[in-house]
C-alpha cells in the first residue's frame, strides 16, 4: 500500500517548525544546570537560567523568565487575552 497518511508522531525534520528556542527538541535548555537558581519558562516549561536570559517580564510583582522572545511574546499575548475576557 502506498497511501500517504499523516502520522501521529512528530516529524524529525526540524525545518517544519518555526526556528526559535523551543523548536528542535528544546536543545537550548540542555545547557542549564538543575539548580535552585534555575527558573521554568511558564510557556514551554523549559529550564531557564535567570542570570543569563535576556527574556524576562515583571508582572504583578512576579518576575518571569523565558527561553526565547517567542515564549515571552506568547505569555504577553495570553495575559492580554485573559484580561480582555474578564
């Protein structure tokens, strides 16, 4: 049978996804040591080093750290959307 069907497993081709820190199997998070200083990106769940990431946002007295500008913007967009529905 030579029927082409979509597979449920993720593609191995990293060019299918947008090129940011979260694509390509979360490769940039592998360099962060698991320490008490590590923070978790609230969008993708990746470990982030708060001392080195330039992607941060203070909101309601809480500082959030992100792995990429893409995740920071997704967080900002979701927060704005949540505020608009209240």
